[in-house]
C-alpha cells in the first residue's frame, strides 16, 4: 500500500492553506458553535499514522467545538495525540470498549467526544445507552417463537451448540452490537440568556447485510432517545445524535424518500411534544444533491440529528434556508478526498479506471479515514427558552 508521502502532504497542506473553506470546513464565526461527527478509521496506536497525518487530522478537528469520534481502538494513544495537537483548550471524554466481551473476539471499539472548553462545558452525566433487563426479557417472551425459528437452523444437531461462524439474523432487536455513548453538555450564550443544555449521543450502529439489519438498531436508538425527550420531568429536553448510523443511502433517488418517510413517522409519533430533524437527509440549499459522508462518495452513512423541545434549535422546516445566516444554522461535510485529488493532480474520479481508483484511495483510506467529517453550526443562545416547541 502506497500511502501519502512527505511531498504529497506538502502539496495538500499548501492547497488547503490557500482556501481552507473551499472543501467544506466550517469557518470560525463569532456567536456560533460547530458540532461534528467523524469516524476516524481504527484510531489506535500513534505509530499507525504518520506525524503529518496526525497534524492534518488535528488541523481539521480544530474547526469543531464538539466532535463525536467513532472507531477509537482500545489503545488510546492516538486519540490522546489528536487531542494534544488540537490544543490545551480542548477536553475529552471517552467510553470503555464496547462490542466485544473481555477475552473474546468481537467488534470492539470506543466512542469519544472532544470539546472546546472555551465554548462548551461538559455536564455530570456520562453513560452508555442500553436496554434494561426487563425490556430484554419482555422482548424474548413476546417473540420467543420467531427467535427460536431464527436460531435452531444454526445449531449443531448432535451437540446443540451454535455452529462456528454461524450468521444468525435475529428477527427483533435485543441489544446493540456496540452500545451508543452519551454525555451531557452545556453551551452558554450571550449574557442574560439561557444556555443550550443537551445530551449528546455518539453512535456507531451495526452495518448489517441489509436494510432490515440496519433498521433494527436505528429504530431501537430512535425509540430510546424519543422516550427520553418525551419525559417531561427528565433532566434534558434536547438530545443531539452524532455518529455513523450506517443508513443505506447508495441510491438516493430510491433511498431518500424511503428513509425520509420512515423518519417522518417518528416526528408524527412525537406530535407536539418535540421536533426531530435529520438535516443531512435533505439537499442543502447550496448543493445539488445530498451530502455523501463516506470517502468514496457513495453513501450518507453518518448523520447529525436533533431531538428537542427547545424552540431555538432548527427543525426540519428550517433546512430549506440553512446557510443563509453567517452564525447559522448551517450544516456541511469536509470533503478531504476532493482536496487530495486536486492537490495531487488526480483526474476526476469518474475518469479513473478501477485500478487507478484503488491506488488513489489506498493512499488515505487507512492513513486518514474512509469517512468524511460532517458538521452542524448553531448560533449561540440569544433568547430564553419558549414554553412550547416549534411545529
């Protein structure tokens, strides 16, 4: 694998310096904050990435005030290096390994938040998102026949044990493959105004082998967040979901209406209680199509979504005017692939052969990431919270 060399990094950094916002990085605008999500592929030992890569990642992440990071490995050396390079004003909180039981094989990784302490204060709550034992037992009992039918074909008839390598597709949701991670945050605004207070949820949902596999975890997480937002006596009336949700979006003409209709059912279920907004489902007013969030520009796996009773947060109705104000609200994606392509004088991707594409992506898909960072800009609070949410 031929990864980016020193000369290529010099070209990339020089081009980025000429116009750091051309490829989608958010500008630093007074009176606003940028929330972001970035699946940094297998973010582990420091030695697995060059120092030039660490500096590039840190430079990118410095544009964000609250960053949800997915695919942090057990070795926190790389995550700590990234935060160190971002500067002393950034704090962090990270989960324990999820997706693998100690001593056993699995898809183990951590989820973390990095936040700008000059603008964002972390609250006292840090937790995994899980379904309790009663909920699990109720599901097992209600769906026992369906579960039995799904499991029995994978059992060894002699021993009764599950065959090695069996791929059991459960018909109902039981638990997350990787538990989502959440932490409370507070964003202060102008003097005399009430701050934003919200729970940030960082998730890397199951990829699965089809739409239904992916939808199980997505729907379960939606149910959990919606249930919390509906709680009138709950600690938080607003939740912000940031992460790699693995939504199937490879054919937007077909997938977008289906996904949008599905998400709208959640808004209908909330009624007047709260609003749910997935801005990256819509086409940004200044774009021709939905943003892609994987490096190969074929999917919108990653999402940022708002669930709130606070009328100051943008609703899905506001998506049509996103980006019309400098302070926001606005949203976007940093397309570092296009930056790399132009800096290295690579032809348009559609003009490359399959072999040429593989060689190009091999330079950075592991070294940098196979996902693009996405962000949402919010204006700082400038008013008190109204008694009812927007509709």
